């Protein structure tokens, strides 16, 4: 199963409550923090909602 390295590159300021909740659920709390997430339908949906705030790199 694929994995993604997700880095928060834009501030949560100005984001909606739903987007902030998705970032927290993904494990992103601070700017430039990177987490590794497995590719599941749930995590991909959360990533899609905050795609404009994060940088995504697929890990092989």
C-alpha cells in the first residue's frame, strides 16, 4: 500500500473549522511539520480537502 509524506506549508489561519480538523486528524499541528500517512480512502479524502495547505510526496 502506498504512503505519503505530507508537510504543512501554509498557515491554518483563515482555514475553516473542517479543514483545521482534517489537518489535526492527519497529525499536522505546526508549520513545516511532516507526517507519513498510509493511502486509505479516508486519508485521501482528508488530504483532498486541505490540498492547498500541504505538500504531498509519495513514498516508495
